[in-house]
C-alpha cells in the first residue's frame, strides 16, 4: 500500500472533487514547485475529449508553474503521462475513482 503525504492526499481529494463536480469519467490534480494546486476533470467538447490531466497541467503552466512535484490521475483508465514531459521529476499517482492508489511512479520530464 502506498503511503501518502498530507500534500499528496490533498491532491487525491481535489481530483475526486473535480471529477464528482461534473460527473466526469476522470479527475486530476497537480502540485507545482511552490506548492500551488491545480485541478481539472475530463471535458468533452464538440471536437473530442480533453483529458483531466492535460487540463490540470495546462492550468499550472498558464499560471506560471515551471515544474511540478506531483500529479494525481483519478479514473478507470490510464493517464497519458507525456503531458508531464519537461516539468521535472514528477510523482504520478494513478488512482481508482474511490481514491485507492493503483500506481505510484515518477515521470522524468
């Protein structure tokens, strides 16, 4: 079982909240190098699906984040971790919709 720090547990809670708020298939949350958190949920537009992790990372970068410490993807599928490239050595937690950690690894960008 993966031990979560208080900060990582907060990301799981934020991702669950984002997902539940709009009944999306997946939610995500990321933490930048200064501790700011950004959240998102999968969004379906006329042109297709915009993944939660992509939206959370885009929000962080748009706000000025230079690197990420951690990311949480919460959903049934697997995240596309390519979106984390160039943002440092990011801890990526992949969780079931109930918040149970399925995978804990680092993505080097």
